[in-house]
């Protein structure tokens, strides 16, 4: 993700002239220099966040480091006077999230934007518009799936499949509904891919079920076992129809949003195809689906930094999603070896 964000900053600088890629910090300095050579731009390279914080070469930073370093690195850069774009999650643990969020609220309430790219995804934004227009009537259920085609990489440090993966789905549901659930339940299994990696994780398949007041539920499914390819789908169920975002057919660059009324309707209520970007370089599979969204959220971050405006997504959103997941984890049914 560091490569993805750096590439997008470079492109935004080239195309809009409202920002500049001022520096790269990476413990693997040769990797950073290779990126600099790839984009044919001489960029200062630092070996650590601490070095970068003392260099006074930039106004804002994008932090894409291991989860256990998120808080430390964000605090270093915020203390140095920077506004920070931080990859999710805040810290990966509920109590640590609460402590960090409280400190930010007290001392730097507008210093951090958290990376929830789904809020900037055009297919999902279109689905939200359809939902809010009332085209399918009162919404009573949302289903959101996120499934990797491979296990977590060897050596990857995961706080659990739900905190690590479903935090995106939970934020999506909270954003779509504008509501917080009252009850949560998790069902998890270790059924296949956990045996193919050195990464230690609680489950390789999990379901998070959420209940809201006033007859609304959400079902969130996450997995490391979708061997046929990366799968992201959202279905919004209403009393007069449903909205479907994405469908797995091994066409990662074509995302369909379709809305249908009750059985017997003669035509779709809405049907639109969104073209994703082919980066033509080896990148994680989720970039095929969310590349434009990653770039759009970064553009929003840069614009807020330029204008001094509050961020659209903050540490409070990350804490809220983590609280929902933690509630589900307190009521867990598990199986597998």
C-alpha cells in the first residue's frame, strides 16, 4: 500500500499541481529508491519515520506501516506539526484505540484521517444514492462480503480476521445506514487457508451478524478462502427491491451496480457498470477493485490539508468500527483446528 499511495500522490502532483511528493521513508531504502527511479523523479529517502519527522521537508504524511506501529508513527508526525493520513486500523486493539482516540480528541482533534476507501468508491457511493432516493423502499438488511483468494502472507501480523478485514465492511455498513448496532454476534472457523501460512490468525472464515433498532440487520462475511479470486459484494435489501454492488465473475475491472424491484418487474430499477483501473504492475489483488477509491480518498486528504478543513473520515470512525467488532467477538461461536 505504500507503493500505491506514493504512486497516487505522484500522479495527483503531476495532474493537479496542488501537492508534491516530497519524500519517502522506508526501512527498505532500496525499495524506496527503486520507486523513485520508476517514476523518474529524484525524491529524498529516509530510513525511518523519526528521520523524516526531523527533516522538515513536508506538511502532511501518509503512514503505511505495520499495525503495531500505527500509533507511534502517527504521534511522531503529529507532534512534528503534520496532518496524517493513516492506513486502518488505528492500533488494532479496542482499548488502545480508545486511548489514542481520547488523546487525539483532547490535543489534536483534526490531525488524523483514517483510510476507509470504501466511502470514496464510486460504485458504493452510487448504491448509497440509490438507497437514499427510496428506490427500494425501507431498507431492512445489508449483506457485505470481503473474501481474499489467498491466506495472509507468511510473517503477516494480524490482530484477527475480523479486526483486520471486516473493519472495512463494518464502516461501510455504519456509513450506509448512519446508525450503530445494538447487538452483535461472531461465528468463526479455521477450515482451510490457515494451514498454508505462518501468519497466526484466529479464523480464516468469519461471519459478523449485527442487529439494529427498528428492524434492520447486517451480515458481514470475511474469508481468506475464496480461491477463485478476490470477492467484494454488497447487497442492500429493501421492502420494494434490492441493490447489488459487485458480483464475482473473474472480471475485476468491471463493477456492476444493479437495482431490481419486486419479482415480476419488467426491467431493472438501475443498472450501471463502473470501470476500475488496471495498474499493469504487480500489486495486491484488492487494488484491482479499489484503486480509484484509494486515489480519491488521498485527493480528499490533500484538499483538506490545503484548505485546513476537517477530515471526512477520522479516528472516531475507526474507533466506532472497532467497538462493533469487539462486541461481536465477545459473543463468538468458533469451530475448526
